């Protein structure tokens, strides 16, 4: 029996009420970030990030069950997806009074897909393309504060710090003003003259992530804009202080990188909020900006729309991604698009022995964990349909050879049951082959820093081969092969015992016992095998990585509840007094 209008309205009301409940809880978690920062509740910061990410899936499950119960109560078990044309129409009426209609559309889509298991996806039943304008032409002025350098830079900076004060006092406000004023004068773009036409705009909402709070804004004059970020830290014994001033556009972009955890920030009107961020970061895709402030599911929706538009405008074919093929994942890409698609293989070659379920759990761990700028964020898609004529035959053959259970040819489409989408980077092993001497030194230093910063966040990458790391356009080294990762505290780091007699060292098998969680840092030289030049550089600047004591000390710190400082900018950028 098809839905009548009243029934369609009731389902729409159930979805709308569920979305409102989700948004209220989302904002409650986000608004608590200020207090967590002021009280230095760093472990609570990490826990709340995981809680907020899990919240979306929990609410979608719950609302889907409410819809199913309604359908059962109304004897609508045979209801078809086409009946949701009316549900969508009723839901659109409910969206007119919302300040976040684009997010509501995404939530509705999630309920539809969960209800009908990604079948019958049609625009008249769901929001394949947004029906609302998500890029406002004029931004609401009550969203940001405005300051004028013409009043005197010292006075202006003092006023900014006063407006963004906390329950915890500044440790040395006078020094903060001196540092900021000096850096404004040294680092302001020459196209931004400090005169009566220049304005400073700063979002009223403070961005929180890890152990930092961030003021995000821009200097504006009639001819140019310059982004800036002021990171604030909380010295638990002294108070709040400004750690640096970031004015370079690339450095600001890195703070909003896809390799970092999502910000906690209050954004009552997300489209206007993201519109401001688009002015500050014009090169950032809209999808990434939504994702950066915690709306990762809507970021996924925006990505999908951008992807479909790109496919309409391009003609190149998907190919197997350059680099050494993975033992667990098959990876392909579209040359004209800076992303890769990753599929879990049906069978893993030795020595890989985990299950698909374990691999999926590893990817989930990366999603909810603090990525400290060293692990790429991923978006999971199900039943992803590609136009078959855009696939090279080599790629089709490869996918059917390694993951036949995940692939179907349906009419003119290649349908993949489940895959992950990730930003494309240059594989580190490929980058090394063409790097200059200076680039090689920098990238090997970055590689070591990546391993150490992951460890500081309680992540052990497991497999540290160069092919499992990538290099971003900013030259940062990022880990992207997650099937071997685990919590650092789960590992048993050991020194290799001395052999009792020389013959033991020459034996093909180790002369000492090896448990399933044992890790011997002295053996890490394997990933440098055959590259003596690189090994020399690495040992010169990161020799502690080969020492079991180093790893054990990190474990003790983590177990003692310490949360390490990992900055989303170079340490040399920090004020000298920090």
C-alpha cells in the first residue's frame, strides 16, 4: 500500500526530529570545548572527539529504527522507495525554518540509504543535489568581529586579546601583544597596507583542537585579503598565551589539513560559517571545510557532488595508482582528480593474516583517533557506481582478480560494494627517487617526525616501509596504510638479547623468544635496506627510533595520562618566549 500524504508527513517528522536531536547533541559536545581547554582536560578532549564522530552513526541507526517501527505499525512493510517522493516533499517544507538545511538534507539521505540499503537512489526521492544555496553571497556581520589597524596596531591587538579572553587569565598579556605586533609588522603581506581602508575580521567562534584554541580571521582591504590564525595554548600553571601568528596562506591551509582531527567550533549557521572560511582558504574544497569543522558526513555529500560534476567535465580513465601494489588494498585513481580509491582485497598475501573485518576496524580507528597531521582522513562509500567506459581494461581485470566479491558489472556501470576515498599523495618511495639533496634531507627528517608524532599520539604504524607513506603538496610526510597500525601501548618493545655464542647470530631463526606483540626497534634498519645514503641521514637525525628505551618512555608517558604537544605548524614558527 503506497504512502498517503499524512503518512509521508509523519515519516518526515520522525526524520526531522531525529536530526534536531543530533544537532543539539553535536552542538553540546562542541560548545564544551571551551571549558575543556580552560581546565586542561586533555584526555576529555580526545574522548569528546570520538564521541562526536560516533554520534552521527548512532543517530542514523536510531532514527532508521523509528522509521521502521512506524512503517510496521502502519502495516507498510511492502512500502517501496518510490513512495518517498512524498516524504522528501514533506521534509523540504520542514527545512524552510532551519539554519542548517544542507546538513538536514544529508541526514535525510543517510536515513533513506540505510532504509533501502543504497538502492533506488533517485533525485526525486532524496537530495542527490542540494536544493539550498550553501555559498551565501553576503556573510552575516554578527558572525565575526571587526577591528581597525588605523586605531593603532598595539591598541587593536590588545582589544582582540580582551575580546577573546577566557576564565583562565593570560599568563603575560603584555608579552603577547609585543609578540603579535612585531609579527604583524614583519609578516603582513605588502599588498595589505595598514591604513584606514584595512580591516581585521575574526570569527567570533573559537576553534578548538587537541591542546590548542585558534582565532581564525583575515586582513581585508579593497584589493586583497590575507588569512591568519592565532594559536592559543594553556600553560596549566601560568595561564593562556599566544603561541605564534600564522599568516602564510600555505601554513594556514596546513592547520586545516585533511590529516588532522576535526575542530570543535560552534557554527549555528554552517553555510555562512563555511562561507567565511572559503574567503580565508579559497583553495580548500568546500567538502574539506565542512569536514574540518566536524560535519564529515555532509563533507562526503559535497565531495560526491563535486565528483559527479568533475566526471561530467572530464574524459580521462581510471587507472591503477602509481607505486608498489599493496598486499591488503587495491588502489586506483583518476589522473585528473587528486584522490585515490581503495578497496580491501578478498585475500591477503603472506605474511598478512588479518581479516577484512580487522582492516575495516583499523580504518575506523584512524577516523576517530587524533591524526596529529600524520594520517590521511578517509571517507567510506558503499555501492559506489562508476561509468564502465571510464575504467581501463587493465583496472577491471585487476579488481576482479583481487576483489571479485566487491565488484559487479551492472549494465554500463562498475559497482563497488565498499571502498575508501583518500587524498592522493606522492608515495614516499617514489618521491625519494627523484629528490634533490636538500629535499631528501627534509623528507627523511619529516618521515622520522611522522613516526614520532604518531607514537606521541599512541599510534604505532607497524609497517614503516617508505611505500606506506606519502608526501603532500606542502612537503609533509603522511602515513596512509593502516592495516598494521595498533595502539603504541599494546606493543612490547624489547632489545634483542645478546647471543650466547656466535653460531646463534648466524642462524636463520632468532635465538630468542618472540611474542605476538613483541617489537624490536633494532630491526627497523630493514626498511632502510639497500639505501645507505638514506640510512645515514636517518640515523643522523632520528637514531632514537632504533632504541627500545625511547619507545618504552613514550609508553610510560601515555600510561601516566600525558598528552604530548603536537603543533600544526613548524616549531620554528613559535614565539621565542613560548
